[in-house]
C-alpha cells in the first residue's frame, strides 16, 4: 500500500512557475512508473507527464519545454517543475504511482494560473 500526498499548488500569474511535490508513504525505488495527471471540470483527465523507474520521461505536447518531471527515490518524492505557466494549465493536478499491479493516487492539488 502506498499513500501519495501532493503539495505545491496555488495561484500564480501567467508566465510564473510552480513546483509540485508528491510524497509517497513507502519506498518508490521499485515503482515502475509515476506521473501527473490534470483535470478540468467537464473535461477528460489528461496525462501531463510520466517517468519510469529507469528515468525515461514522457510529456503531453502542450507542456513540452515548460514542465519537467523528476523523482527522488532517496526521499520517496515525485516532482513536477512547471515554468512559463499559462491560463490553460489551470486544473487539479494529481500524482499516481504504478507498481506493476495497480495504480495509487494522491488527492490532488489545485493549480490556478490567472492575472
């Protein structure tokens, strides 16, 4: 069982930056993949970024060059560095962890990009 807790969301102006953190209650060194989804009310959930245990990363096209996903296995934490934020990045961001059998989810953190 792995519990995930996201922090770092908030209100930021367009062009600003935020760093989201996802702290796991257990070791993530054997977690196959971790990532971040985002969801806006009325729209389908979108996979924003994903990182494997080998360090391979994938990003949705709209965030490439602006967002960076990373994981710190020593501290059991996943990060999402978000730069050059746009109003369309506004959403609830949730992290997940896949151990090969099931996904674990955090509760989500709100990111609002507005002037």
